[in-house]
C-alpha cells in the first residue's frame, strides 16, 4: 500500500480508465476496498468505521483536504460511526490509477496515529 500511496498522480491527455482485471490486481494491495459498478461505471469503495459521529466527521474532513490538495475528489457518505469513500474518475467513466493512489492515501490517513 505504501508504494501505491507514494506514487505521483498521473496527468495527461491520453488517460484511460483501467479494465476490471487491472483494478482487481491493484486492490490486492488495498485490503478492505471493493470494486463496485454503479450505473455502469466502475468505482472502488471502502467503508471506514468509527466510534462516533465526530470521529467520522473528522476523518471526512481529512479526506476532503487531501482531495482538495490534489484536485481529485471522491464521493463521501458520512453517517454516524462510518464513512463510505468511493473513488473513480468522472471524466473517464471508470477507475484510473489516480483513484487507486488516492485510495491508498486515504488508507494512510485512516491508519495514521491521531495527532496529539
């Protein structure tokens, strides 16, 4: 996961969505993440669990800050004790390597020790 999280986001006009087999291969390095298809569009998704709403909200804000920093934004569903995070590239209609990189970075936020 660290190797994926440390990769630079790719840019370029020739970007293409990954095929299902490629996505599934990357997901072996991201336990807890699933490949879903919504309205015919592949996306990767994970549900993060928390002890309360405030912790879930704080995590959502960390993910939002990460997304803003990289101008690459997920769908976030905030509920009491959980945050569902979905990454896909809207313009490509599927999952790009950048979505997997951002998922790995999201994972890093979740597993990082809380700041004192």
